[in-house]
C-alpha cells in the first residue's frame, strides 16, 4: 500500500540526526561477558520477585524473577551459568537497584517457552505477558497491558519514527528482519482484534518506507523529520489525525501504539518460544571508534560495550539511550535492560559543558514545547520547592519529557532535570510522603 504523507507537527525542534554514523552498519551479535547483572525492574510498575538463589544453575531463557502484579513483567536469564547472588548495583539513573548476578558459563544452554496451542487473541496476549515483553521504545510499559485497553480501539499505530538522533537500531531491524517485524506487527493486531494498522516512518528512512509499503494490510505514513515525532500523542495525530485528550491515554482516541523492536520481540515469543532477554541497541557518537548496532544480552555492562566498540580519549559524556531523552551517565559501570536502545559516546563538539545562567524570559522553551506547556514556569517553581504551582502554572503533569525545551534554552537551564524532579516530588506527595 503506497505510503501517504503524515499530518504536520507544528512544534518540536529540528535536531541534526547524526544517524549516518551507524545507519549502514549491520546488526552484530555481541558475546556476553563473564558476569551479567540482570535488573529485577526493567519496566514501569512493580519490580519482579527473584525466584532463584545463590548457587542455582540457570539456563538462557529461564525465568529468574516473576512479575508481582498487573503492572509488572517477568525477567529471564540472558545466559546459562550460576547465580552469584541478588545484590544492589548502580543503574543508569545514578541510584542503585536490585540485580540478579550470574556467572556466565558461555555454554548458552537454552530453555524455551512451551509451544502455543493456537494463535487466538487471548493466547497471544498471555504469551506476551509470560515472555516479559515491555515497550522497547524507552518507556518499558508491559505490552500485554497496553493490548488490553478498557475502551474499544480501531487503530494499531506502529512507531517506526526513531526520531532520536544517533539511534538506528529500529531501522536496522526493519531492513534486516523485515518479515519477522511484519509477523510481529500482525500478531499485535490479532491480539487487539479488528484494527487498521498504520506505521509511521520518518522520511530519512526511505529504504524502510519502500520495504513496508509493499504490504496491503499496512498503511505506511511518511513522517516529516522532526523531533519528537515518535511521541505517542504526536505520532497518533500525524498518522491518524486523531488527538489524544489531555490527561487521557491513546486508547481513549481509539489507538494503541507499539514500537518496532517490541513487534520483533512478540514474533520471537510467539513463533520461536523465546522470552525477552536480549535486544538490538545502537552504540554511536563521534567519541565511539567503531559505531555499531549490537544485539546485546540484558545485564551486559556498558563497560563491556565500550570495550567492544572503542572510545576516543577526547570523549566527555556517555548517554544511555538517545541524546534528547537519555540520561547522562556518571560512569559506564552500569548494566543494560530491556529498554536500552542506545549507548552514546560524545565529544565536546556534540554536547555542552556550560554552566546554566539565570532564565532570560525569552520564551523559546514555550515556543517549541510540543505539549504547549510553560517549561520556564515549571523550572522556576521547582527551584523554589513549590511543586504544586509548577503543575498549576507550568503543566508539568502533561510533560512528555522530550527535552525540546532544554535543547533550545540559550541560558542552558537544566529544564529536563527540573521537570523530572518536579514529577518525582509530586508523585511522592501523592503517596503521602512529606
């Protein structure tokens, strides 16, 4: 079905995409290191509960931590070997989390999920939940929950925009694993019922557009190259013309959004009996000697990835994910998860180390905000400790944390960090914290 043009995204920013560094590099399988540390919370919601103990022999694809509620997800071993323990280790957010640490025996003895009796909607959704699949575009929301909306939906929107600069892992999946991604998309559609499939792909990926517009059951939407085109609400509008009301979910507009990598994981779980324990991630940046798209086991240290790809001495910043939404890392002594889409090594010319200065009230942040918020007000009230006023006057609860405001701020204000802090404090206060 010939691609159609997506609807215009009025706001946002135009960021140099830097995708040429890794775009033409085929996916390479990375050997797992001698020790992996697999987090029990690689998803939004409650952490999984370990079901293995120190000294246990485990296999690749074996359940090692079980979901603990509706918004939770199973966790599987990415290697075979012996459990060394469950312990606190650093994470990309700069705090610590619980990890199951496994000594890799490098035999990769594998366990698979039982074959499915049928491919009915309920069976597919149960398999997706069993396999521990979460949204792999960054948020990590349990996929089966998104496939069980409380309101009727008639659109499955596939997010193939990959609008974050540098990242090319979804693009490589689309052109190297086209049939598998397609199969996963169709399984997601079957799980939802009678839905129309639309697939949003940015215009800087013409090869991917050409590959998927061959299929009659998928309407490819060619999207303007803009950021944050991959945001759920903006993707839905660009692909369908529908608007998600403030404070509502995509399902309230009759849509469910799923990422390309998630679709591929669904294919593997349903057709191959393989739970989610590895993913493709982009390693890039001008500080990276050999930019790559790597298939990486969950729990792999970023240190090992850095050694695999090489890093230049002039590198000044590491980022987990893309540069707009991914956090800067205090060190690479942390571990990959199901949502690890990228690892960037940036030179001084690619980032800024300037100290922030006072806000000059230029309004640039408000002009580009795709949610029509007032980021300067959020920052002002957050710095004053008045989080409720940041919500009232800045609209922080509707922020999608895209980072567009910080990108354009001439004063180099840490707007993204202020917004994250404000959301955290509001959540704590809602829970009764003082």
